[in-house]
């Protein structure tokens, strides 16, 4: 399985709500960085840090949060770029947003070791009334 296929499968598992499959794709030492200015901005370490700092918050603070994948580009060297759109209704404000993203993934021996999110945090803040 190529790194691009691993990443595509990760988005499919996330869409199904299969959190164990998502966490299983991560290295124990994964470094996960959410964009500065995003509501979960910062760097999280390890699968459990990502689960509590990002995934559980997405599950409890949003209604219908989705990550719609548009493209996966496999660099062939352990680096993968993906693009798509985040959408959903933020429960704290009752407002919805649909905002594009780009994700950088770094894999080593079939496991994800690094993730970096890029998204328009200003549009999120504006559309969600933050």
C-alpha cells in the first residue's frame, strides 16, 4: 500500500467514525499541528493527545462536522499533501462554515509521524461568529 493510499484510507475511516482505525495509522510519537488561529491551534503529541485535544472536541463541539477530501498527492518520499473542505455547525455559536484545507502528512514505515494543518482561520472565525 502506498503512502497516498494510507492517507486516503485514513480520511475514509474518519468519515465512518472509525477512530480506532485512524489512531492505528499514527506512530506512537506522532506530532500533530493544528493551524495557529484555529480553535484547536497548537501541537499535540501521540495518538491520545490528538484524540483528547482534537478528535473528541470535534465530536462534541460540532454538529455534522465533515472533512471532505478533494485530492491526495503522494510525493513518493514519505510526504503526502491532501486538500479538501471542512464543514459543519459549531454548537457554541449555532453557526455553520465550509472552509478549504490543505494537510501535510509525513509517513515513515507506513505510519504517520507528522501532520500539519493549513486552513483559513479568519474565514472560520468570521463564519462561526467567533
